C-alpha cells in the first residue's frame, strides 16, 4: 500500500504575494460634496462644522462629521435612504479615515439608483 504525500501549506505564486498600495486617509471631501446640486438637495453646516445634505423629498441623507459623529466610535460619514411602506430603507456608515473617493463612489451609486416620479 502506498500513501500519496501532500505538501503542507498553501499553493500560490510570488506574484500573488506582492504588496499592494492601498488608498488611505480621508482625502478631498469635495469628491463627495460636488455630487449634490442645490436644485435637488439641501445643505446645512451646523455649529460643530458638521455637514448635512438631504434630498428635497427628505428620503436621502448624508452626514459628514470631520471630527467624528457624536455618540459613535469614529463614524465620519453616514448615508441613509428612507424606505417605503413596502420596502425597508438602508444606511451605510464610514469612519473618519475612509478615503473620500470610496465614499464618493458609494454616493454616486446611490444617486444613480434614484429617479424622479
């Protein structure tokens, strides 16, 4: 009787193990904020310099909290879309160090899914 030997560990290539460079740091907030027009959205800056954007119909909300949202552990941005009677809404949170480009991509996708009735 012979036993097939299996080499221990993972099988991979050197190329797969190479380090990657990842975008880090909050970046430019204008990448997110420039997506909103005064025709469709309201913008408010409060006394803490936090920025709040909501759609004119009140169903979309984006909060930007550069120093962290009060009462949370470093939440820097909050996106919320209110649901309907039949379908629940949703929300997303990003910490203060999430790159603005990543948040901008999420906002862009949410805005792409909206349509006027």
